[in-house]
C-alpha cells in the first residue's frame, strides 16, 4: 500500500481517494499521457513564469528550497512543486509562496481527474498537471519544479523551454526504473543514471551541474551537446572563516553564510542554486543570496527535531536519506561522534546503505517499521540490530547517556515522525 496522503478536509480526501486508485500501466513510459492531459486543460505549462527545473539523485529538494528562499529574499514571488510530501499532499504544490489551501486543492484535483479520466494518468501526472494548472492561474515571478523520478520520461519534462536546468549530485537509486534494460543507452550504471537525468536538458537552455563522478559528468556533457543545451559558467565554493566564498564568471560572492540547512554538503547545494539563478537570468544580489541561505528550510533533511512527543527530552536528528550517497553525507556530518541510530527502510532499498558509511559512529541500532510499506526486519541490518514497534518505543528504550539520536532510512518514516512530533511542514 502506498501513502497517497490523508486529509481532514472531506473534499480533499475524496480526491485523494480517487488518486489512490491510479496506477502506472506496466511498461508504459513516455510523455504522451501528460501531453494529452495538459492539452485538454489549455496547455497551462506554456503559461508559466520562468521555470527552474531540477533533476538529480541527492539534494534536489534542498536545491529547490535554496532557489525559493533566495528568490523570495530578492523580493520575488515563487511557485514550487516538489515531491514527495511528508505529511500532507498539499506540500507538493506551493502557489506564490504558500502551500495550496484545501479548498483550491480539492477543486484542482477534481478538475484534472475529471479531464483525464479516460487517459489513465498516473498519480504523479495528475499532481504535475494540477500544479501547472494552479501556477498558470496565479501571477508569480518564477517557478521551481523538481523532477519526480529520473528526468527523461518524468511528467515535469513536458516543459519545453525552462529558464535553466540543474542536475544535482548523482548516485545509484531507483534501480528498477532507471536501470531497466533498454537498447541504445549507456551500460555503466552511473552513466545510465546520468543519461536519464540529462533528459531534461533542452536546446539553447542553460544548465548547471553539481560535481559528478567522471562517468556521470561525461554523459551529462555528451547529452547536453547532442541537444544543444548551453553549459553555464563553471562555479566553485571554498570554505571561509565564517562561511564560504562562491566563485563564478557570472558573479562571485565573498563571505556567504553557512546555510541554515545542516550539513557541509549544503554549501554545494546552495552554490548550485546560486549558479542556476545566474544562468537563468535571475542573478541574486549578495544580500539576497545571504538571506536566502539563512532562511531556507527543508524538512526531514538533517532536521533537528523540536522538543515533543517523539524526542522525549533528547537531541534527535531526522533525515529521510536511504541510499549510499545519503549515508556518506550523514557519516561526514557525524564524523568523530557517537549516536543511536533508529532506522526504517522499505524493501528494495539496501540495508547497508546507511549503516555501512556510519560504521563505528553507531552506538546502538534499532529497526522500526515503515507504516503502509513493506520494510526490512531488524535482521537485515546485522546482528547488532534490535527491533522496536515504534520510534517512540525505540527512543524510550535507549540508555540515558546523552548521545544524540538519528532517525533515518525513509522519507515515509520521516513523515510519520514529523506527524507524531506535531511538526507539520509549512
């Protein structure tokens, strides 16, 4: 069973129930369905303000959060569509800076579902159609659009002429979909991932990319050259005494602050956002860039939880990471520190992805379930792993040793934790 979201609003819930009935027909790929669906609604995707289109494996959501925060600090109004939601479906659609209200959401979903009833659209295709329809009806200065899965055949790739594209750090994830056998595609797994992500690159549209392994970098540049995309100026970020320096031929900034989002990897994500804005014709002023980095917020990405029912007076970190790249990022953040790891991971994900990189930092390991999803049992995480029926039970059973707690392994688990701790994303 998948989590399509619950709502206290009966009108929204009625449409979420309809969404839950949708499934992507086995073997169907391509943009034909989203194209037909949007045509029936007047092609709202052609009526959007300048779009910043973000693909990648790790850091997509953070880059989108930085884009929105910097643009808003610069006085711009911003639409955004991101995925997945953590607690409420509304989180996927942000109209002119605010999460879509229940009444508007119910009407949007009903309109799209009615229009495409005979087309058999997927959950994500309906979501993107509803987002673009909402964005086309409300004025704004810019749109931030996060790719859902892959890039080449993602519903967001209906966008023909974004202001700029970005590809965040790449790694191996969603292997079933992104590494499925196909003729004429790269054989190297990471190059294949890059091939799929680079599918969002468009003729004459500038693009920027995070630092990539050689196989991924070469594939992105090859695909960009083949379609005639414009690789933007190279950028770099260098640590400074109280922040970092951003360097680019399109404009450099001295002494930018450490981003509000925890983790040194967020300097790269923030820099990628700045480079993307420069490439797309929205170069921020130094003050706007600095304010945006201080104000950016992205739940369940190394989030330090507030005191509440989950934390029980302890210092508790929450992260939705579930692949090896995320594990390596967490290991860098907690290097030299001991912690109690509470992990919940759905089947199909690698149990060693987080516990391998964290290694000797783990003082104890407790496995918990992931509601509504088939998940790994404690045995999958090795002989040290204990099992608990819930996160709250797992934390209550920990020794009173002052060590921090890290809850990780699944964004679905992260959403449950935020709900339990009364921290609804806004």
